[in-house]
C-alpha cells in the first residue's frame, strides 16, 4: 500500500510538532536546548547496543536536532517523564527509502530510565501513531543478538522475529487494519 500525503509539507510540520503521551511517558520533539543532555546521558550500554558515537560533540548534536526536525523521512522524539519532563531517552522512526509504508524504530534510554517499562511504552506509542496517523504498514526493529532486553520489548509488543542479519535479529510489526488476515 502506498502511503498518500506524507510528503505534503503541512503534514510534515504537523507530525514534527506532535506530542505523544501514555502513563509516565511523553514523546516530544527534540529541542536545541536538549543537546547537552543528549551528549551526556549516553553511557557504555548505549554505545554497546547502538551505533551512537562516543565522541559526539554538542555542536554536532545541535545540528543533528535541527536536521532531524526538518527531515521528512525521520521522526525523532525525546522520551521524557510525563510528571516533570525529565529526559529519559531517544526514539526515532526512519521511513524506508524504497517502501514508504515501512519504517525502522531505533531507541536508547539513559541509565535511570531502564527497567521501568519506558522503552516498551515509547515503542508502543510511536508504532501506534505511525500506523494510525502516518499510514505505515510495517515497522521493523533490529537488535544485536546478545541484546536480550530489546528483544523482549519487541516480543512483548507483538513484533515477530523475521530474520537474522550478521549479529542482528530483525523483528517486524504489522499494522492491524482489520481488513487483513
């Protein structure tokens, strides 16, 4: 299914300013002021399981925030605590270049947010929004074969393990449109 209207500039602006909430979790647009937190919050666990660079600078992060907030194929959010807007992590959905109805979700959490269900809630919020508002049909999630926590999150949310690529496990979640099966 081809998604219609997603390249329309007014739709892009609307999706870039959306805030998603559920329980203790808010997904909101990254702000330039968040760049220092982003650089400092990443730790060895983030570097182990992601492609994040440990030498990322404040300036590079500020530029990345500006770029991603203007990009029409990447939907990136700060994960924050709904009670006090304390930053907890990063989550992004990147639209597939060859299939606009498919995207890949990527995320990481700061140490104080792990083990509290924050990642599960954030991925669920992002997936539901992408299916309902952006017309996505499939969302993939890749984890390192040894990253058991992220694999459990994918399984809890109904992602199906589809393939093994090098040292990564690929999971896929398909939209429930009520008209398939």
